[in-house]
C-alpha cells in the first residue's frame, strides 16, 4: 500500500469515527468464535453439510466462526457405500477439499453407528461375517481419508443401559455377540487405517441429572476402561452435548464425570452442541435468553476441565438446525438452537460461547 493510499484510509477512518459510524470499513474484522477459542488454546468448530457450504452466506459464516469442521452425514456408512462394493465419497470429499483449502482441521463422523448401516447390509450384521463387514467398512472409510482427518468418531452411541440385554451396551447384533472385544477391534482397525488420527468414542445423553443419564455415564466409563484393558487405541471421548432448555443440570454431577473421564488420560471434545428450545413459548428474545443461560451453565463447567479441548456446534445457524425437524416445536417454528440466527446474525448464544471461552483456563 503506498503512503497516499494509507493516508487516505486513515482520513476516512477519522471521518467515519466523527460521524459515529459503527466501524471503519477496513478495520480488522471482529474475532470469530474460533479466535475466542484459540486465545485459550482451545478449538471452536461446527458441523457442515456439503450443500450448505456450497451457499456463499453459509460458507462465509463458517469461515468467519469455525476453526474445525465435521461433516454431518457425508462420512456415514449409508451415504458412502450405497451398494455393496460401491463407494460414493464425492460429497464427503468436497467437504474435505473445503477444509484443506481453508486450512481447517477435520473431525470424521462416524464409522460405526447402529442407526446408519446401508440397507443392503442391515440384515447381514450378525455373526462373524457381520462383524467382518463392519470392520472392513471401518478400514475403508478411515483409510480413504487417511492423513486428512485429525479426530475420528470411530464408534457412535454404543451404550444404551435401558436395553437391558447386554449389560450396558446397546441391543444390536454386533454388540450383543461381539461385546467389548468387537468394539476394541473397531479401534484397532481404525488405527491401522490411519495411525495419526486421534480416535474418539462419541455418545449422547451424558449431560444431565437423573437415572438414565447416570446409567449412560456409567456405561461410557465402563466402555473406556474395557478399551484401555484391551489395549485399544482410544484417545478421546466425544460428548454430543445436545442440550434442552428446562432439563436438570447439576454442576457437581457433570464436573465429576468429566474428571473421571480425564483420569483415564483421555481428551474430551463437545462434539454436537446445540440447545433445544422446544418446550419454551414466548418471544424470540425470551427464548434466546433461556437458551443462552442453559449454555452458560453447561459450558462454564465443561471448559473448566482442562481435558476438554473444544466445542463443535451441530450447525452454525438456526437455518440449518436438525432439531426443527427432528424435535419439532408445538408451534412448528424454527428452533433457536445455534449461535447464528436464520440470517447468520450473531445471537445471545454466540455471546455466551465467546464469554465462556474468554473465561476458560488457558490450555497452554
Ligand atoms: C443427524 C443429522 O444431523 C441428520 O441430518 C440426520 O438425518 C440424522 O443424523 N447424533 C449424531 C449425529 O451422532 O450423527 C446425528 O446427526 C444427530 C444425533
């Protein structure tokens, strides 16, 4: 920039300030959530879908806020293997390209999930052959992205104590028949396919008070200790963190759980954070306030634990939250669950996330 241009810009800035303009045109952009996180040695990221980042407004918002991304569906078994022996990695690859072009680290989600085998595989998951089918899939999908995914949710949602069939594990043939030994094999297969990726176990309903949550936390701790005993390469726990306004949250209970997980020498990520306001009626401002309060209570405790490396939201704007469809409000309206509103403007939830990062003990 030559001197005249610089002087012109500074004059313009002065004029803008005099007029009370909100911000001179060329001022450094306000920091995004990724900067608030990075200042503490932490990470903020978001889930994206390939068609969302094809839209300029969404793409821009993601690049402004997120320091890490995770594909919401594109790496799952059903979309990546529509027919036996046929791989369809195109949509997932487009997200990986987006991440690489923008220097964003990636989470891989998810290799083993009872909800998402392709239709052709669904009746073939029993016995030795079924377990081999799954392990082959783990090798294929993790291998395909080898060197490009920093953290993998290898197994998702394997605990369901209420099923009662299988100890604490979910009632699903591969778990009923293969138990923890099979889960350990999944981690070993993933590690062979990409030795540098950090391997996570990802789970929901770990956040609140009450018997079901308590049992699931117990299940997760048992799974972690089983993996450790079997020498499985498990490096971290993903706590999905789908919150709901109105649920009972006790600081002490959650704090203790995080400390227990950390005592196994595991890293922790909050992987799918959003705050459902489905039970709340009232103005948008009122709902936003309750959503922000619920987030503050939870994130304050979570970020206080130094094993927690960061937070991923399940989408960046309310326009794209899965909750509006999956957990419909009585009034049929959009859930105000994410940091940006439907027009990509920052909401009180955004400010609370920034504030919680700002107050977190520094990681390095
Ligand atoms: C959800 C996606 O957001 C939806 O688009 C899809 O229809 C179903 O899956 N826990 C998980 C995620 O681990 O993979 C789920 O994602 C949300 C709950």
